């Protein structure tokens, strides 16, 4: 089960948490993915889409 948007391909991003004492620990930030029933090529299927794609209208929701 991948943590990737099926519309735009957005996935996890990696970096460091940096404390006040400048200690660095690796961390991962995940995109806000939602399971949505969407119309895809005339058929309804459940996809994982990030909230930015849903909000900006790239996903046509099924009724």
C-alpha cells in the first residue's frame, strides 16, 4: 500500500527534525491522502488522492 497520490504522484518527503540544541533526527512527512470514490474513464473506483487534488477539482467525485 503506497503512500502516494494517484492523481499528482505526491509522496513522502524526508528531512531532519532540528532541535534547539541543533540535534538532528531523520523524519518523514506524509501527504494528506484520502480514499475517495471517483469517476475514472466512465467507471467508479476508489482512489487515494491528496487533499490538494480534491480541493482544486482534479478529482470528480462519484455520487
